[in-house]
C-alpha cells in the first residue's frame, strides 16, 4: 500500500457530492415510505451519505490547498519542467524495477510542461497533491536530491496504519516520492530539500 496522493480533486468533488445526494435521497425515502424495502434503503442511504459527505469534504479541502499553492501562499519552491525533460523523467520512472515512485507518473505527453509547487506542508505535482509532514499517519523520514538524467527531489515515505482493539496490529508501508527538478531550478530545489530536512 502506498500514499498515492490526491489527483484531480475538482471532478471528484462533483462525483462524491452526487453520491452524497443519492444517499440522502435514499435515506429520506426510507424514512417516509411504508414499503418493506425502506429499512434497507435507510441503512444503505445513511452509509452512502456519511462516506460520500466525508470524501466530498476531503476533496474540497484538498482543492482549496491546491488553489492556495497556485496563488503562491506558503510556497517555498516552484518551477516548470520542460516537456522533453518530463518525457525523459517519465520513461525513467516507468522503467524502474525497484524503489518505485508513489506518484503515478502520467504516461501522456505534457505539451505545456509539468508544474511543480512545494509549500511548507505539501507538494503539487501537475494535478496531484501530496502531504509532506515529518509526523503523522503519512510522513517522510528524509529528503534528498536524486541525481539522474533528470534529477528529482526524493522523499522516503512511510504510511502507518494502526488497528483498533486489544489484539490490533500496526502495519507500516514504505515508499518513495520523486518529483522532477527543472533544469533552471537546481538551487531552488536544494533550498526545498534543506527546508524539509530541517523538519525531521
């Protein structure tokens, strides 16, 4: 299991919002109908409503964080990777056999390049948002520059899931997050790495 970030939160707000409305409609029908099936409608509607509403809130919050980053709030590093450099990075990442990237690198051609925005608590890579924290369920243990044909900022990531109850176990999943560096952003990328190293 890996933290894949949150991609395209805008469309997902509409999808989960519609699911929440459907759950609410089923719940209301179940509460008002004398039909024997109303009990099932109430249960399913309530479950769908709660889960979809929570997901909608999560995607809405993520969308607001991306918008803030694009406006420049709390930004500590920002660059645009050229289309040809993105293609090289994409090919390198898809050819990897080990230390695979948590970020699902798009296979499509990026005609306008790839925008990367680091804030004090996250990174936006194209249309995907990742939380970057030194503590918590998802956190990084170190940050560094990965030298390659197209260098990248690399984070060693850890996802910790704790079960509930007396016999619960803790599962830890380790991974790597690599974000490509633009040719003219090496100094800026070094500052980003220094900042995140200072948090550990």
